[in-house]
C-alpha cells in the first residue's frame, strides 16, 4: 500500500514532496506554501477523510515542524503530512477549510508554539490563563516556576537527616544559573 501512496504523492506533487515509510503509514513532507494543497490531496485523492490530530515540534535551528495525522477509513491507511515554518516568521495557512477538526489543534499550536495559522476563523488562546506571556512548548521557554518554588514531593536522599548524602542539585533544562533560590 505504501508504494502506491508514494507514487500518488510523486505524481501529484513531483519533486516538491519527500516521503518516508513510518510504522503503520507514510510520512509526507511538503513545502509550507503547498500545505493546504497537500491536505486537500490527502482528503480528496487518497480518501483520507478522518482528521486525527495536528501539532507542532520545536526543531530549534530548523524552525517549527507542523504535523497532521489523517486516516482513510475506506482504504485503511495512515498519513502524516508535515511541513516546516521558519522560527523568525512562523506563519502557515490554516487547515480548517479542509478539515474542520483542525480548529482547536491549530489554536493549541498557536498558543504553545506561537505558530500563526493565517485565515483561521478564531485564533485565540485555548488552554492558558488570560495574560499568559510566552509559548511554553518552545525549547527556549524557561520553566521559572520549577525554580522559584521547590517541588513539594519526596525529599532528596539524605535530606531527612538519615540515609545517603544528598545528590548534587541540577536545574531543569533551559533554566539559567542565576534563576531561583541559591543554596
């Protein structure tokens, strides 16, 4: 089945796409300016009428990868359609005109990564409290609350006054050395 899907993408998009076998399906990479065309192709030509999910991945220097998972109930095949937007200007056309289910997924990706989905009917925050600053799933986002307030869970070994000596304290990833309480 994957060979037929790969051929269909190559015929439909020529050298503009990359394909890769994945567990249970095919991953197709498309240029950002062909994002909506690729989703329409998946829906109309490959019978992928079921929209499962859409998300972003912070790939630091390469920008943000946007990935959508769609499925064909009739032909029983999975597709991961993915593209990349630059970190400096993370803008991508909305998929809501192709799959209505992309609405909340794009809102979440906008909120968590800062990717703007051009043409989205209601691109407003979905999960975070009003006034929240930043995009918490970006790799440079500092989890300051983990430094400012100690974790209330179990103590480190040795902190109870008996047992092994305490381990060296390590800050969470991305937290500058000058943040939080200093012991």
